[in-house]
C-alpha cells in the first residue's frame, strides 16, 4: 500500500479495516519495538562501529608490499612500481662524501644530478599510499675486486683546445687489465670514448683529446676496466672544466717608460670560453738584468679589474730590465706558463753613469793629492814650519872675518865685529842672484866688483847677505 493510500485510509476509516491500517503507528510503544530500536541506535552511535565502516570503504594495503626499486646509473634515475592511490613521496641518496641528497618524487621516479658512484651509494624511497608511509632501500655498490680500479685520475685543459687525462693502474689489478675512458656531458645526451689513448706497457694510462666542442661546463668521466682473471671496479669523477684549465700567457705585452715611471700593458689570454676580465689574475716578474743573471726580482700579483695594466716607478737612468707575466683563475692560484721575457731600458745609461762615478772619484783623489803637495811645499815649509835660527859663535865668526879681508874694509871702531861691512853696487835691473853673493868671497873682491855702480851697504854672514841700508 502506498503512502498516499495510507493517508487516505487514515482519513476515512471503515469498520472492517480499522483493525489493521489505522493502528500501524501504535506498535512503537510496544516492548518488542522499543528493544529493536534501542539495539539499532546503540550500533549506529558506537564510535568503533563508525571507524570500522569508514576503513572498510578504503582498499587495504599489505604491510610487506614491495616497491621494486631500480636505479639507472647512466641517467642517475631511481624508479619503482607505482601503487594505486599514491599521494606523495621523496627519495634520498646517501653519498659518502656529500652526505644526504634529497629529491621530490615525480611520477614514481626521482632524478639526481651527476655524482661519483665508485664509492657506493645508498638509495631510499619513501611514498604514501592511502595515507600510509611505505619505504624501501637499495644499496648500490661498485662491482669487482677491491683495489683494481684506476687511481690518481686527473685531467688538464691547455691552450684552450686540448685536454689530457691520466691515471694509474690499480695496485690489485691483474697484468692483463685494460682501462677505457668515457666522457658524458651534463646534458646526458652525448657520450664518447677516448679517441687517442696513452699506453704504458700495453695498458691504457691516459687519453689525449684535441676536440672539446662537445663538452659542457661540467662533465662526467668514467674509467672502466676489463680482465680475464677477475672483475675490475670502475672509477668515475665529475670535473668542472674551468677548474682544470691552465691558462696560456697573456698576449701583446708592451712596456712604455717616461722619465720616472714605466707602464706595462697586456691582453687577456685565449681561453676555452670568453670570460670577463674579473675572472683572471696575473703575476708579473720584473728584474734588472746583470752579468750574474736575475737580480732584484719583484713578483707582483695584479687583479683582472686593473684593466690589464701595471704602472711602477723606474727613474732614469734605469738600465736594462726584463718583465714576464703568467695567468691564473681569479679564485684559484693555479698559475700557467710564463710568457717570453720583454726587455726595456738600455745598458748605455748605466755604463755612462758608472764612468761618471769613476771619473768623479779619480778626479777628487787627484785634486786632493795635488792640493796636499802644494800646501805642504809652499805653506807648510815656510809658514807652519819655519827654519830654526842658528846660534852664532862670536869667537869663531870674528876669527873668520879677520882672515878674509883687510882691515880698511871694516867699519871703524868695530874691527872685532862678526859681520863684514861691504860696499856693493847692484844695478836695479841686474839679476837678483847678484844681489847676494856667496859669503865665501872676500870682502875686497866683492867691493871691487861693485865700484862701477852706486853701492849698497850690506852685511854678509855665512848664511847669505842681509841688507843693512845704503
């Protein structure tokens, strides 16, 4: 019976139907109906019952379900099997050198940047399925015998277009081991093997590359090994080309000097990439050339921000000097080769200066010696050191005078005088040597020689003639 019929029946009951339809709402108050209602309400309001019903609507997940994690070392990609209702997740790479590296999940996979793997890594995946965390760990190891991998691996870029890589044989590697080098750029699209190997006793221990066009700023280097005796471990490394490039010397080095300073100019070297000036630093070696080699060395470090120039004092005459320059990266002092020495200055000013010094010294010495001799001869002997006067012996002098001449030549009243008075005629224009005759001549002879001219009275002694007046 429909609800509409029930309402109609309830509105106009008949005597025969009153015992069934009109009395349907009344059983609610019966004991049986009340018991059933109570039981239903208790079940609906029970929290445990509600929680159970809610979980029954979600699919169950086995607690030990596997994600089947896989790792591709070439792509550095970690993948796993996707489960239904996977909401989020992340991956963790535990590296021995770099520690933990985390990546967020994208479509049930994680892609890491290039890292070295020869030391082994631990990879962990943690995802949420139906709001429940599920994790799985994968250990990636380096297969092969320990100590068989290549060692002492290094690479060097030089002259902007060439690169050499070298390595050594592992200490536990067998005699028939052979190594191979593979290089992959950062885009992971181009991978190539070494085109020209360097060998030692038949084993590849190096590689020479003449074309670096396919390489990027950083690249992945892998050295594999093979042997018939045992498995060979691999060695890999991530190298930044800017860090392993050795720069060439600068170009067009010039030196211009004036009376007091010299200016050195140069151009930055050619590199694999066209770097700005601030990416370089320079070292200048300036020295004065001499017969014994270098002298007065000056090592100066100049930043690339200095516009590739260096001004230093060098007054004239400066002599012959030399300068050479080398280049390095601004962040690492890995110096390249020296440039060819550039000469400036001249030897002539230096030699003329030495000659002038020598002449000045010799002239000073000669002048000093000459002045000393003249001073000693003319000033020292007559002024500073006069002759000591002789003590006269009156008795001896008088006796000599009595025997040298007649008495009429002596002055009257002084016959016993030690002096001999004479009249000597000396013309004014006569030789000065005639004015003083030898004391050994007799007074008579000197008087006779002087009678022809006006006489001058002189007193003679054994030391010479001293004038006494006319």
